[in-house]
């Protein structure tokens, strides 16, 4: 079923609507019952929002409760017909409640009167949806969408029927605008449509769309096509359309004359026009897909993927056009198009295709560079293709030796090309930024392979380049962000050394200082805020590992404040919520170490709730599963300390299940899986109130318990062997980690330790 069919299916049958409205009119013609006051005094929701200083998400949730109360009335056959901000309230417990209408002229027009009521039509459920839209607008902006003077009925009627409301984001107070996104604008304006049939089908549908908005999912509002807008505009403004048509005809006549005069330039012009048309078509197709695809993710990553896919198609057509052209610039056009296709393929995760495309781009740019050795741009683009090839060849954490060597070779060759281009174009900071990027890519690959010392040298070179660029162009945000990222990589690399934590902390402190020194309005850029928070979390993690708890807590508190603000401003951005979960996990660890179990459990629950929602939204993100597994392990440890053995075992099992079934499991995840299984097996056969059983021969264990524990232990050792094979081979971890204590008496675990201690085989 198409999206349009689904939306039509959700709307009640028009005949049934008419019957229901007649019944509702009959039912509401008499006196209405007073609301019960069992839940205490009822306060108008607008007043409650202002009194409590609620943020935008909290205002929306309060409004949703009112929507569902209204929908329940509709379900019983009641049409309110006079809803407004003063008629919708909330109890002290936050429950939605109806406030009786005050005395006065019930026929007087007010801001929540729907356009059809202005025309004398009886109120319907659609009228109530319009009124709810007015209430939501007022909660967000503090003012009604349309200013109405009840003392001037004619002017009020015209305003309600014809005046378009300003977008809530623009009308809201300055401090609230950032939290009102385009999707929320669309939802409000959908409820405020002049035509009843174009509003939400019910108050519940309005509440559900707000649920989708808060969850960062696609919304149903704003799905009208551009052509549909043109048709409706033509119906409403026939005179304006006639004038526009005359202007178009005149422009067309002028175009005929100019075409005849410019015939000599037709071929180049037509080609440029065709290219421009293809670009517009690609953008239009991407935007149409975003509007119509109900399965798309409601965040910036989804928009990025859709636009990249359409750009890919556009540049593929450009490649065909360049191949058919025999002009002097055809090879340059072809090389540019292939390079851009390769970059898009890499951005979309299509590494095999990107590999092939980058090789073709390398071949084309190499030919151009050899034919024009004095043209530095060709050498720069050749280095760019080689850098892209190195990134496409990078196998990530899988570490196949041949692919790693090929990736490093391509990146080193790209670095040489960038150095030559930088010598030829010393005033181009862009080239030095790209050289720094290539150096950091090399360092990251070496760090993943455990080659810490060889990784440090290119990081230092990249930092020197970026520090110089940052001094010469302090207002360029990309350079500042790249420099902070380089310091972050230095910190991760140094923390892999036995005595490297102090150096890692210094690097992170330098990254934070770099971001804090961002000048002017760029300081408000979300990228600066997010990178600052991420570096603070990294710093807190290192400080916690070093036993410096007070500074770690201080860093986490600042990071939490930044991330909560970002998540409120950009509710669809999953990365902000993911980092918030990291903060909550680390706070839970710190609080558990201090013996504050209740507070620690609350933070672990916060992390779990955030990550469970993220996994539903982005099931392909392995890092969310790993973080959720950590949160569940932490809960399991605390539950075990409280003697709640059954709940603790369930939590460890849940953590293991998250990791065990993933094909893309990394080395650290395999190690974490083993820890969860080892911790869980100590609770098999333990009753609530009892302590974990480390000894496999404990007489309290039944034969079934022993068999189950042995299965858990075998799975744990197998996971540890996989972690070692993936490069997670730090012997001190396996020797000292108390999470593995239950495995130590086992022969297979002892053999694992012996294998780790053995010198590597020659050759």
C-alpha cells in the first residue's frame, strides 16, 4: 500500500463522520458535566508551562496528554467546539483535565475558532484539531497564531479565514527558537490548515506525530508536493495566476528571440543547461524521497544518505557525458566526476565500489599530471584520489594484513603528493589540512594494529601542521576541529601505553582548550559543543582510571550539561543521545565505586533507556549495542551486590546476547562478552539474597547448574580467544581482571594465558 493509501485509510469514512458529528451535536447540546476534582486543582496547561519553566519537549508531552483526552471525548461521540488554551488544564500529577468554559458569548470569534466555523458550519472533530493546533502554537510561542479582535467580527473572520500564521520557530521567544525544528513547525502548521480535510485525521494522530518527532522518527506532516501547492495557489489566486501566465508568455517570447541570436553558443549552453537540469533533478528526487519515504530515519544522517545517493546518480551521468565529449576539458571533467562518485561511495560505506572508482580516478589524474607536470592542481587531485583509495582499503578493526599494508601504502603515497602540492602552492592551507588528515589516517591504522610508537610520529606531524594553520587562520572552524580531533587521537594512542595516561590527559586538556578558544559566533556551532563534550568524556574516563574521581566528576558534569542542551535543540540527532549515554554509564561507575548504589542504578537506567531507543532507531550501529551491553553489565554488578541474583543474571545474559550474535563484533566487544558470561555463571544456582558462587564444585550447585555453568565458561573462553585473534592481547588484562576470576581454575583458560605468554612464531 502506498503512503497516500495509508494516510487515506487512517481517516474515518466521510459518511460516518457526518453521522458521528450529528450524534455529537445532539449529545453536546445540553449542559456538560463538571470535571471531577479528585486529582486536586486544575491549572491551565499554558500557565503550568510558564510556572515550571518547562522546555519544549516537556511542553509537547503535556500537550499530548490533552490531545489524548480530547480524542477520548471524540471516541465517545463528543465534539467540544470551543477548545482553547484556557479550557485545557493539568492536575498537580500532570494528568490532562478539562476546565469548564467561562460565561460569555459562545458565538464570539476567538483565536481558536476554526475557518469553517467562521463560515457558519457546525463544529466537528476537525475543528477541535484546529483548536489544538492553536493551543500548541501558544505553548511554543506564547502567542496565538492569528491575532483576533472579538469586538470586530468582520476583521476577525477575515483574519481567521485568510491570514497565514508565522512559523512557530520564528514567532517563539529567542531562547526557545533553537529547540523548535522544522519538523515541529510542520506539525503545528498541519493542525492549523485552513481546509479541514488537510488537517490531522484525529487528535490522536496529532499526538502520535509528536511522538515521532520526539523520538527523532519521520513525521507525517508536510507531505504535500510542490505541484499540489501550485494547483491550490492557482485556485485561490486566479488573478495573480493570470498575470503570472502573461509574464511567462512574454518571457518565452523573449527567450525565442535570444535563442535565435545566440545560436552559435548553443552546444556549450545546452550542455551546461543539461548539467544544471540534472543537478536540480537529483536534488528534487532526494527531497521527494525524504518527504515520501516513511521508513527513512528522521535525522541528519538520513538526509545525508539520501542526498549522497542522488548526487551519485548525478555524477554518474556526468561521467557518461564526459566520455561522449571529445573536447579539451573532457578528461578533466571525467576525472572530477569519477573522483566525486568514489568519495560518495566511500561516504555511503560502499568500500568495494569506492576502491574501484578511486583507482580509476587515480589513473585519470595521473595521466593529466604527467601530461601537465607544471599544473599543481592535477597533482593535488591525484593525491586526493590516492588518499581516498587508502581509506577505502582500510579494513577497520578486522586487520587483514594484506589490506592494511595496501591502505598504508596508498596513504603514504598520497602524503607525498600533498607535500609536493604544498610546495608548489604554499599559500593554499587546504592542501596542508588534507596532508594532516592523511597523516592521522595512517596513525589510526597503526594504533589499531597495536603499533603505538609508529603511530605517535604522524600524529605529532599532523598536530604541528594544524597548530600552524590554526595560528594563521584562527577563525577557520574546520582547522580548529581537526586540531582538537588530532589531540584526541594522540590521547587514545598514549592511553594504550602502560605509563601513557598522564600524557593522554595532557593531550585531551589541550583539545578542550583549543575548542574553548573558538572565537566569535563559531563558538555556538553544535560541532564545537559536541566535540568539547566528547573530549571531556574521554578525559573523565582517563581520570577515573587513574583514580582522580573529583576532576572526573567535574568533567562529566560539564559534558552532561552540553549534551543535554544539544539533545534538546536537536532531538533527532542520535550522536548526542549516544554520548549522553556514555556520560551516564561512566557516572554510574563512579557512583558505584563511592557506594551510592541508588544513584548509580538511576544513571545506569538512564544509559539503558537512551541506548535501547537508539538501537531501535539505528540497529546497524554496533557501538550502541556495545554501550548498552556495558550498561546492562553495570546494572548486573549492582544487582548482584544487592543480593538480587535472578535479576543480576538476567542483566548479564542480556548483555551477552547483545554482543554474541553480532557478526561485526570487534575485539573489545569479544572481551566484554567473555566478562559478561563469566560474571553471569557465578550467579547460576544462586537464590536471591545469596552471594555469587565462584567454585564450580560448590555442593549447593545441582548437576544441571554445573552443566549450565560449564557451557557459559566454554562460551567465555571461546570469546576470549576471538578477542586475542582480533588483536586484544594485553596479558595483564587477562591476568588481573576480576570479572574473569570464575574462569581461572579452568584448563582452557590456563592454556589461553600460556599462549599469550609464548613468544610469537618465527616467520
